[in-house]
């Protein structure tokens, strides 16, 4: 049985938390991204690395949300973070 993939944010990107929301700068793309509350929490949880299941469990424990709804939110946030270049690249990723 293989272990779930450990996901990480790109810790090389400068960021700051302002009133509970994370502001991330992507210098190479000359972009600034203000993350909403859910995305900001996922960003924080990705610091030491996390799995999708771990992120879902954390959100279910912190918010009044069903596991299916939390999983959909986590997957949407992760897809958006990947698209914006906010995730660290793992082995075998482009």
C-alpha cells in the first residue's frame, strides 16, 4: 500500500497574513494573490506538508462542514493553487 502524496506550498514565495487572509507574491509571474479564508487555512496547513485527507480532516474539525463538501473545497483550492504556481513541485511533476 502506497502512502498518500505529501503536498506542500512553495515556501520560496513571499507571503504575509493580514487579518486572517494570506497574500502571496509570485515574483516570476509578477502576480499577487489574496487567498480567501479557506484557501488561507489550506496554505497554513501546507507549510509542514499535508495530504488531501489531512486537509479535509482539519477543515471538518475547524468548520461545520461535511466531509464531502470539505473534500470538494480542498480539491478546488489545490487546483487553483497549482494553476497559480503556489504549490511546490514534487518528483515527476513538470
